C-alpha cells in the first residue's frame, strides 16, 4: 500500500511538474503585445524587444518594425538658373566729323574750296565764295571718288585730302577775269554812254562804256508770275547792304532801275543756279564781280533789258 501510494505521488508530482513546464512555455510564447479585442485598453507600450517582465524577446524576421525607416528625400535638382545672356557688345559709332564748311557758308575759304575743286575739274564755274548746291554736289563727287563719307559737307578729312591733291590756288584761280565779250549781240541802245546791258536771251549782263564791253556776268530773272520788265531804264538809287522791305531778303549791291526791281547779288542764285527765280530783280551770282561793278556804276547810268 505504501509503495503504491508512493508511486501515485511520484506520478502526480511528475504530472504537476509537466503541467508547470507546459504553462511556463505557454507564457514565454505569448509575451508580445496582444489584441485584447474591442473596448480593451492596450497594454502600456514597452521598450521595443523587451517583455513586460523585462526579458528581451528574440528577434523574428516578420516582427513589425518599431521605428519607421528613414525616408530618403529624392535628390532635388539644383534650381535651374536661367542663363544670363551675355551682354551685347556695344557698337561704338564712329564720331561724327564736324563740318569745316557746309551749305550756307560764305567765306574766302569756300572760294578756295571751289578753286581747288576746279583744279580737279569738279567745279566748272568761277569761285564765288558761297557754298550752295553746286558746290555741295562737287564735294559729294570728290568724296565718292576718294572713298570718303559722302555728306556734301567738308569735314577735316575731306579738306585735308583735297589739299593734298591740289596746289594753293593762285589769285587768278580765285578771282578769274570776267569775260569781256558778251555772250550775245548787244542791243543798239547799249552802244552809247554808260550802260548795264542785260540780255534775257543769253542771260548775261554786260557793263558797256561807250560801246566797249568792260565786264560780263551771268544773271537770272523773275519768274512768269513776277517777270523782269523789259525796256530802257536808268539807275535811280544804289544800296550796298539792302534788305527787301517786302520779302525781307538780303539784296547786297542793289542798283534800282524800275520801281522795286534792281540788279543785285543773290546768294540763292549762287546756291541753286537757274533752278530758282527772282521776284523781278536781275540776280547776279558772282559776288566779287558785282561788288566791283557796284563801285563803277553811277546813279543815272542806263539800264537796257531786252531779248
């Protein structure tokens, strides 16, 4: 009996021990956080990998990570900076050469210019000292032939080049003698006494003393609306620096013969030639020639205007 009792005790002890071991294994297998169901408050968070009892659980391959993996931001391309266009090179304009002489000038230097152009056969008229359209065209021709800026005005470069190709004009070249012979037949009324003999046919004025021609020069007349009167007249007054009271234009060396009509120097005639017309006066374009004539003519001398 005693032996059987002891065997039963040992079997019970073994069974108890086995049950305890099984219980311990079950506790160890269920140490992580558990889903306790709806309405259940989850257990307090513990240190990752550590059980509530302070035991570190073995790492498993399918355990949920406790720390989110660092997110690597995609490489951001540096902001593209629009290429700054290179500064456009500044085009430096050649300096504008100041004119030594230009249209409208009236001087001894212009007379020299005309004489030098005459040496090159670019200016076919007698020098007048007035820079008009005829002189401008001659200057343009010279500039074009010699590779200069074609402006029609005389720059220092143009003046230097012209002087290098010509000689200093003589007095005869600067002040050529006025032709003594008239361009046409003299009217019979011009053959006696002191007469300003003016031919509309040849467009010339001849200064005639006792039938002998002393000087001849080109002249221009009035337009069809303001014609120069024809006939026999006399110089009734002279005005060296006259200015028209009607048109307010300059009329140097004026010698009046019929009302407001006079023989006088015209800068417009010197500049534009026969492209223009007067308001009835007899225009002379050679200033030096009419200046000499003005000094010789007297009040009372005849004026004959004819075809």
